[in-house]
């Protein structure tokens, strides 16, 4: 296993560099073809040239290679890599605040949201998947099947808006009209948007919306994997020994069936971070995702690029950890 | 207009396309009926009610996109704020939106950008990803190594994040740039699918036979190996059409996609989300159309997969 981990680590470096270069190249191409992004900040007005130049310089868009179409701007890329890996500098926003600061402020909310989402999708998804897998063709099985297709085809922003309006506003208003319901529930959990006073309670529903997208995939994966394993020889042996059904399912079958599910959940952290952009915008959670959307709407491209670079690094690290964990969990994995 | 009419044809052509390669596709299944894989698949699909309903729905949406005049005589830009948010009636089945424009015609005209973006991006990934996957799978060695590494790099950039960065920086958020960013970030999946099926079929006997009689690489690739990869490619392309429609609406909703004077379902949803409680129809109509389209594409893809995979018979 040691050799596998080392190989995986060595592969990690070119992937990180490549992904960051891709991001850099996409940005540079966009600037080369559409002109200085700083102009977008001024909308229809024409900024004074000195001001324009100062901001351009400040945000690092002053490099002459950004005027040459198709130029990959290797010099700029190396500078940015140096800033990121040696100074931990991901750029600044218009008010001269470091992007790292902005992210540090927003991070706790996003982390809580992600934890809620992953826990929700793991618990509900695995439970539904096990129920469906144990009784193929049953009501639960069909329910899981249909809801999977349905959840996949509803874009997360439609789901988010509908849940916010129906559960947060409509149902929430009914609850808020009742005297006997504690405020944590009526104002906190069923709040249509994030509430500062209830930082955890009002994140529960956004977290569930975020988790709902991958919930279906988790359930389906668990179902298939349980169905495969339930016919395996070692499960029959366990039954033949006279073990209780609970033990056969809970220990022998489930343990082996969960390996692909755990891998999926790990990889899903990355997808959930991207999904958080949508969920946080809808529920107005002051996390990293809302930071990205708001900066994108106002045209602060330096913040968007900085934050996304950081997120991509986190996603890559998460994938690396999942791969290593996979090798630990499943002794059959050997890349020689 | 030409790409729009071909748009309709491309959607309508999904199962019909089965006629084309019938002759050179290997007749993999149905020993007793001696029909080709494509003929069998078509027979099964026509009998499948889910597929037919989804297919009809897509035909309807496709005709909205290609010929909006067929569906409505109203102009979605003919607005009058005095009519703001009037409820649906016989003459105006979807009512009026916040600016007093006819909502039904907006919904009809809104089908076009989604469909055009989805079809352009899907065609691009099928051609580009298909060629790269074919090269990587067929030649192997260092060609495969380079293409696979590049695919890994594109894979590790989360789709939504990459699209937001690109669209923010480029500032020109129109049908072309959105289609381009969707293509740019989505081609590796299809390349990987093609590569897999090329690798699995390049050592088959008839490929060796073709080599032995002196067929050139290009002929072997396109006449003998590629037909094997068409089935999985068709399935994935159908599903990806649905996810592109959803992606366009999501990007528009986030404010980095199409911008308000344009008509699109994403704009309809994001403009009217706050009026949901007073006038729910403002949200339900575009959401319903959008979800229906995405769902239909996914169901069609599922049905195609079942029909084209001999193992499921």
C-alpha cells in the first residue's frame, strides 16, 4: 500500500499544476478576447484612465501578455503559483482585502452547510438504499428508483427556490403563527433565509437541499451494491452458520457494500462545494458560495478567480484523500 | 436559422438515426429473429410508453424552439406595466409577468436558447470528445497517456465553478459563450466513454481481419471500431442534452448566464422567484417546462440504454 500512496501523491502534483494552469488559461483567454475585466466594474460609465490603470495594475491584469490573443502567459502563471504556494496569496478584492480573509470569514458557514448536507445524504441515502436493496421490486425499491430519476432531473436551483417558498415561507408562516412552537423551530429551522440569530438551525434546510441532489445517487449506489453482495458466498455462509439476520445484514453485507458508497461520498464533497454556490445564493447564507455569486454578479473577477482556485485545491485534496482511504479500506486495491 | 432547423432534426433524429449504421453495425443480438441491433432497439423503443411520451414532449419543446410562431402569435416583448402579474386567462394561458409581458409567449420563445445551447454544446463534445477518445483508445501508448492526463485535469475542475469563472471574466454572456464553456468543461466524459469502448473492441477478430487484408488506420477506426462506440455515445449524448438544459438555466439563475432582455426559462425563474406566494404560476410554468425537458431527456437516455444493451434483453 505504501507504494500505491506514493504513486498517487506523485500523480497529484501534475494534476494540481495542470488544473491550475487550465483555470489560468481559461481566465487569460477570456481577458484576451473580451478586454480588461476591470471595465465591467464601471458599467456604462467611462472611468478616468488613471483610475482604470491603477485598478488594473492592482488586480494584476496589467501584464502585456493579456493583450495577445492565444498567448498562454506562462510568466503570469508562474507568478501566480509563487504567490499561492509561497505567500498563500490568492489576490485581493476591490477594497484591497485579501481573498483569503474573505474566505476565512465565509468558511464556517459553508463548512456547517457541507457537514449537514453530507450527513443528511449519507444517513437517509444509505438507509433508503439498504431498504430498497434488501427487497428488490418492493414499494421502497420503486420509490427509490422513481425519486432518483426525479431528483436528478430537477435542477438544484429549482428545488431550492420551491423549498424556500413552500417550506420556509408558507409552512414557516403557519408555524410562526402558533404560540406553542419554540422560536428555534419556527424562526430558526423553518426560516426562508439564513438567520444570524440561529446560525445552525437555519442551515438545516439549505443543507438538506444541498444533500438532496446526491441523496438519490447514494441510495442507488447502496441499493446496487447490497443487491450484489447479498448473493455472495460469504453471506450465505454467514446465514448457514445460523447468525441472526440483523448480524448478517448489518455486519457482513453492509460493511462490504459501503466501500463504493464511501468513495462516492468523498468525491461528492467536491460536487457539494460547487452546489453550495447555488444553495447559498438561494438561502442567502453568507458562505463561500454566495461570495462567488455576488462577486460574479458585480464583475469582481479577481475574487471569483481567487476563491475558485482555492476551492479547486480543496476538491483535489479531498479526491486524493478518498483515493488513499479507498486503498486502506479495500485491500484488493493495488496499483503495481 | 439553419442551426435551429437542424436542431429540431437532431432531436427528432435520435431513434431514426438507427437506420444509418444498420448495415455496418454488428448484428450483436437476436439470433432467432436475425434482426440488427438497431432494428431491435427501435422496435423496443416504439413499444416503450415512457420513451414515447418523453420523445413527444421533446418534439413539442423542439418545435417551440425551432418555430415559436407555430405556438404563439404574441410578441414576448410587447409589454405594458398596467398588466403586471395578471392571472392566467383563456386568451393569455400563462398570464402576464411582472413587466406586463405575455408570459406564455415568453415561455415559448424561452425554449430556444436552452435548446440551441444544449444542441451546440452536445454536438461539439460528441465530435471533439469522440475524436480524442478514438485516438486515445486506438493508438494507446503515449497518445493515450497525454490525452488521458489532459482529461484528468479537466475532470478535476468542478463544472459549475469553472463555468462561473469563465463567464465572469469574459463578460459577454450570450448563447455562444455559454455553449462554449459547457463544451470546454464537459468533453472529457464522452472521450472517456469512447476510449473505453474502443479499447474493448480493438482486439476483436474482425478488426484483426481488417488489418490483415490491409485496411488503413482511418478505415479501421471509422468503419470497424467506431460503430461499436455509437450506442454508448448516443445514450450519453441524450442524457447530456438534458443536463445542459439544466446547466444553462442554473448559470442564468446565478446571474452569469443569459441576461434579462433575452428570453429564457432560467431568466423567468430568477426574475419571478420572489412573487411565488402571491402568484405561484409565475414560477410553476417555467419550472414545469424546464423539469419536464430535463426529465424527458434523461428518461429517453435510460430507455435507449436499455434498448441498445443486448444484456438487458
